[in-house]
């Protein structure tokens, strides 16, 4: 029961403290493709074909490993690491629109 309360606390609606530089462009592109995008959530919720996807957007200049091309673990908050492991719905930390389009199977 304790871990369930912890997950619920993490999943509460929360406005992001700041947005990464690449987020506005990503949101604009998603909307151009006919998707619903909610930006007052940490970071964005994307609605497409009756499903909702939760994405945390990281700035590749600050968070991406030059060796692996993946988001550095050190760039993730503790709560984000927990969500990646425990959230039963869709949740992914991304750095580009292509990753989002891949997740939602958009052509």
C-alpha cells in the first residue's frame, strides 16, 4: 500500500517548474499533426487516437550522453526514475519529436 500511495503522489497533476528549450517546437509540431497536447502537466500529455501518452521532455544539449545518445541518468529526477519503473500507463523521457511519434505509431 505504501508504494501505491507513493506512485499516486508522483502522478498528481503538477505544473512543470520550467520548460526545456526544445519543448515549444515539439508541442507546435504535434499540434500541427492533429494531436491534443496538454502543457500544464509535467511535461506534456499527448492525446492521439483515443489514447493518452505522458512525456517528459529533456533538452538534448543538457541531458543527452554524447557516447550513448540516450538521456543521462543524472539528468533524471528521482521521481522521474521511479515513474519509469512503476507507472502502469505510458510514460517516457524523450528529447525529440521522433521519439514521441515512434511511441504513438504516427506516420
